């Protein structure tokens, strides 16, 4: 018999990147009494990963729970960035409704559309929280119109269209149902959740069914499966069967050894969990996302949508440069392999494949940011390796023709830079679809462009818009191959010999382009030390010292002035490298190098490629 669990609500918080989801969850935790009054709490406490804290983005979805008016509200904080869309897609299966957070100034953005579409497809009720209404330039009434237009575009049902709007400032810690009403705390948002989000339903007498929607990983207990109890109940020490709707062969008997529920930021041991509860289960070594834990007597899997496929790949290669092994702790093929396969424990959107070479692994992900976060994590853990230029994953259609992944790019730029952006994106096979004026002297341009057309573009984009442009992209399926794209117009400056860069050598080199290194840095033959101002690669001896003579000119002792070098971040370096180059990644350094270090061999390879 189907019953309703009135003492629980399960919600996900979804939004475009940087619209304030994680700050909102922080405030909900604080006001629900999760923290002691005198407890010091870090900002964005849900972003536990170092990179999340530094960049101010959420990468992994997080579970937490609060209690309000004797009702337990399980909250899932999801990422807003398109590269981590796989995280959003799967956690929506655990919840009975969503809070869509929209910035009161920026309004409805591309990723707002992506996450809202996923929620509507699953027929989930939506509460719209218009956040940051304390911003001086906030325009909440217009933003509500934009959200309603978006719901119409996405063909929302009448029930979904009749959604409640809550105005909030997560930073200031208040929510209100009326812009002119009292602004004191978050209780209007909590009350709206209780009133509008349906309580979970299920049959407590039926056979157990728990769909695993997220995987956590812990060094001590291994894989932890997180999911919602859809039917029946789950108890410690009872036997269960793991089955999967997409893998009919799977039918593994397991024993439930550890069971947890969420309370605030903690996982609490429980002996039993009933319908509607979100639980974490450890002790099942090969549990996967999409698996269903069932009773032994009735193993029926729950349907689960497949996670979107990766669209981009790069090779992770054992570092073989002259400086190999000097800065990293883990440098061998086995170390790199083990670390990459360990990442698959928690990242469902990632693929790792072995290649013909034992020293190279093909790693595929949802975008450059997705892969750069993995690279940065490995680097911080002491790994040393090299990576190739990111390349898109092609497919063949039913006629055997080559197809490639496409993106819709939404670009917000100051009006004076519109021409430069349109020109560059058109050269990269972009097709202009729409242009409109938005507030503050900005133009919004909509392009349809191959995913590979965006590889290496963000650096140019920031330069062309003087750092004032915003670009957001959404995957838009596969289309026929659009033709060749020239990634980089300019060549590289390449070190001619191994040694230490000196001021005199760099002074001669800086007239040829912009440098990436300073005096005193060690270089090796074949290492890229700058960007050339022309389309060709130029080899330069930056270790060359000035020859002393018996005669001196009047200006001989004048100091040589160097232009400060351009220090590339990890993303900029990934963007910069060309197909014949590698990025050497160590815990201390990022060095760009040619794949073939020997200049003679390099020239021969270039001739072979042309012929």
C-alpha cells in the first residue's frame, strides 16, 4: 500500500554557475541550528574541495540535511557549471522537487535553462528563488518574467508553470514572499518548501528498492553508495541483491554492513531506513551509479537515465622530458594509471582507456574545465606527467559520415567588443544565431559552434573583451563535421639548448614575441619559452651570455630591460598548446614543450606531415 512520509522533504538546489546556490545552503544550515551559536563557520562550507574553495565553484554534488518544524529536509547542493552536468542529472532522481536559484540582476542564464529542463523532464515541482535582491542593480520583477518565458519555452505543464517565487539574499540571510515585506530570516523559504514540495511516497510493505544516484569515496571504507529508499526498508546486516536496469546480467548478492543518514554536515550511523530516506551505504566494493539494491526475493531494478557521454579527450602521458622526476613524487606509468582509475570511483562523467603505449592513457570528459580540475588535483597530490592538446570525440552517423559535438555559446560582451568576438567565433566555424541588447551597455550573442572551435578560445576571448566578457556554453548534440579549424595563428618560441635562461639571451628573444619565462629559469632544448609574433616556430638560444671584450662602448654597462613574462595558468597553458606540443605538469611547474624535442627529428616529422 502506497503511503506518504510527511516528516521528510527531499530537494535539490539547481542554478546557473555563481547565482548563489552554495551560499544559500550555508544560510539554511546556519538558521536551522546545525552549527553552535559561537561556532566559527567557513564561507561556502559545502564546497569542501580545495579547488572548489579557491575558484568559488561547486564541482561535486553534496548531501546535507536540516530539521525545520519537526520535518527533515534533505538538501542536495549541485554544480552549476555545464562541465559537471552529469552530477546534476543523476541526483535529481533522489528528490521530489527543486529550488531554482536565479540571480536578481543576471536573470535567466544558459545553465539555468539546462538544469531546469532536466527537472521538468522528471516532472519535478519547482520553487524559484530570486537571489541577490540586495544588489543595487537588482531587477527581480523582470527576472520573474524571464523565468516564466523560459518555462514556456521548455513546455512546462500547467502545474509546473504555477510555481511559487521567493525573494532572497543568501548573503544577508533573509527570504521574503513579498518584495516590500519583512526581511528578517529564511523561514519564508523553509515554509514554502514544506507547503509546495511533495513528501516522498512509497510502499513500506513492498520489497526493498534503493536506487544509487551518487557515489562517494573514502580511503578507509572504500566506495559509498548514496540513494533514496523508494520502497520497503533497508536494514543493517540483511542480505540484498544489486541489479541494474541497463545491465540485465548484473545480479550480485551483498550484505548491508554499514548504513548512514545525513544530519547537517555529518553522516550518522542508523540500523534501519524507511521510504523517502536518503541513505549512504558502505561495504559494497563494486557498487555503481544506476544500481538498485533490492530484496533477495524480488530483485526489480529501477529505471535510470544514462549519464551524458564525454565530448572531449586528452592523453595523460608519463613525463619523459630532460627534467623528468625532479619535482614529482609519483611519476611512473603505474602511479598515473592507478590514480586515473581511482578517479572513476567518484566521477561518472569520466572515461579512462589504455592506449597502444603503456605510458599513455586516454582520458575523456565533459569539457576542458572538467579535465583541468582532475589535472590540478593530481598535481597537488604530487603527480608528475604530461598532457596532450584536448581533442573532441567524433562519432559516425548511420550513413558512416563523421559527426562532431556541437555547443550553443551564449556570449555577453560590452557593445564595443562585439565585432571582435563575432569575427573570432566565425573563423572557428561558429554560426551566429541571435543578437540582443541587455542591461548595462552589453550585447548578448548566441552562436552555434563545434566544441573544438571553443578549445583554446577562452584566452583570446578575455584579451579581446579586456576581461569584461562572459561566455557560457551548453552541449547541443552531434552534427556533421564542419571542416578544419586552425587553432592557433601564432607559432612558438623554442629553447635551442639546455641550460639556464639569462637576461642577455631573453632580451634578444623578447623582440620575437611574448615570453613565458624569467632569467634564472632552467630550460631544455625543445621547451616552448614564449609565443612567437609570427605564424612560424622560431628556435632561440636564451642561455647565450654576452661575450666580454677588451674594448667597451659607452652604453655597454647599461642594464637590459625585460618585459615581464606572461605567466600561464593551467587553463591558459591547456588552451595554448598545439597538436604537436605537450604540457609538462609537475607539483611545482607547468612547462610547454614540443612532442619531439630533437630539432632535426622535428623538421623531418613536419616534412612527412606535409607530404
